[in-house]
């Protein structure tokens, strides 16, 4: 192994170790800062030239994420998400029914509007509701983050790793939705049943007190923005790439998302800078830096060696490949996080018997893997960080829920994917 390969491996390992921590106290850096430090190290140590570092950044992913963030920011300013949360509180006649509605609402909204954002917006609302109702917040907070992860698997825009899968694989939005939506809905139903069982002694049969009502929503603005969101979804489903010269199926997603962001800004009639202040530019920078770090590590050739060592173990039978690769994805996603694992594993897919099926496995397993531990996904950290002063949830307390949820939902997803592959023309 050359000196450059050793340096790249060390930078990669240190970066992932620090990223796995919520914060690096002695450096006062968060995940974005750590990723930037790793990217700078790859360039400064000569692993990548600056031009090569720029070339590793997938702008399609960055633009897609930015476009969705702008649309979400406009909906947030109209208090749409507050109105949804208040509605499910009013319609839930019992705490158990509230948990079920929360699971499906958070899951379906995450499929449309990115899971991290739903957790960021819903956590304060859920806390207010359960505290006003004098309920134990823990079951409902865990329902929120686990459902957001599970539900986001339904679409190519539900979470960042799915966005990567959509862009790298070229699978159409409609085809992905047709396969993944039934799986996500079945997994959400299983999740709700599991949570009700695990917390059966902590969720009362009736409300001890009535929850508070939500704030007034800007109904006219919400209707306009929902029309924009519906148009974006329709364009995701339509073959827009056939109408725009030189546009690929993967590039359609960022183009439509960017057009939707512009339409949302026009419809909202708000000063763009006010909306853009709500965009998480730190997350966009994190992804850009992540591409550079993974690109530098890929130069070492260790990924190719790893794949060469693992490939024979997968065999040639589709069920064996699906089962083993899903297990590897769950483990790898918790070791280096789901987005980096997708970046690392994307070049392995072509070697499987059914590449399109394995893209689906990669998207589903890396998403469901986020429920295994506290640090399994950003959505978990958002919920636990916002609620730490009211309802602190420790690593082991989360693990007691995360392990059965991850194992059972992933197993269900694998079984359903194999059944879909065997008995339908979708795969």
C-alpha cells in the first residue's frame, strides 16, 4: 500500500469516527465541520487535486436536496405541518390511536418531504401535545423518529440515501414508488403494532387531559403550495427527461425539484431571503464534503478489494444475494452511516444477478437500518436532541426498541421484495 493510500485510509477512518459522534467537544465541530475537515485533508495531503475533489461532488444530489428544502420551508412558513399535527391530535380519541396516527402521518409525510425535516418540525409539536395531555413522551418520540425513517423509504425523495440511489441507478420515480410504497405501508403497520406492544404499560387507554390546540394556519397559502407539491410529484412521475434534450432519468429529479422551489417562492410571495434562512445549508455542505472524502478513499482501491473479497460469498442465487446484502447494508449503515455506505456500495450493484432489485434492497435496508441505534440516522438525533431536556432517551433505552424494530421491518421488507421480484413485473 502506497503512502497516499495509507493517508487516504487514515483520513477516511478518522472522519467517520468523528462523524459518528453527535459533536466533537475538543474541536467544537459538528458533523458538517468534521466532513469539511476530512475533505480538506484529502486535498491538502495530495490524495485528490482540487479539480478532482470538485469532480467527486454530485451536484444532482445537492440540487435535489436544496429544491425540496425550499418547498418545505415555504410550507413551514404557512404552518402546514403544525396544522397536520393538530389535526391528528384532535382526531385521536385515545393515546393509542394517537400513536398509530402519528406513525402513519410522520411516515407518509417523510416520503414526500424528507424524513429529517419532518422530525425537525414535528418534535416540538408532539412534545407540546403529549405534555398537555399528561402522557409519557418517550413512546411518541420514538414513534416519530422510527416512523419517519420507515416511511421515507417509499420514495426517491424521502431521504438523502434514496436520492443517491435514484440518481445513480436511473430508476424512475414511479417505478420506485410502485415497489416501495406497499413495503413502507406494511412496515409502518408492523412498526405501530410493535410500539403498542413494547409500550403497552406506558400508554394509557384514555387521555388523562385534553391536548392543546394548534396555531392558525394560512389556508389559502397552504392550498397553493400543496398544488405546487402535487405538480412536483406529478412531474417526478412523468417522463420529463424525454422532453428535455440531454436530460437523463436521474437528472430529472433535481431539475423538477428546483423548478418546484422556484414555483413555491413565487406562490408564497415572500422575500426569498426569508425562506432561504430556513434552508439547512449546513446539510448541503456536509453532503458535498462527504462526496470528497469518499472519493478520496475510493482512490485507494480498498473498496475494490473489499468487494472482490465479499463477492464470492453472495453466490449467484437471488434470495441469498438479497438476504446477505441487506444484512451487510444494515451493518454497514450503522458502522459508517447510511449515506456514506450507499456511496461506498454503489459500484457493487452491477455485479449482482438482479441489479435493479439490489438498488431497491440498498435503499430499503440502508433506510430501515437508521432505526437500529440512536446515531443510526440524523432523524433520530434531531428528535432526541430537541427532547433531551423534557424526555431524555439513553443509548440502551433506544436500543431496546431499535433492535426489534430494525430486524423485523427489514426482514419484512426483504420478504416482500423477493415476492414482488418473483410474482410481479415490477422488478
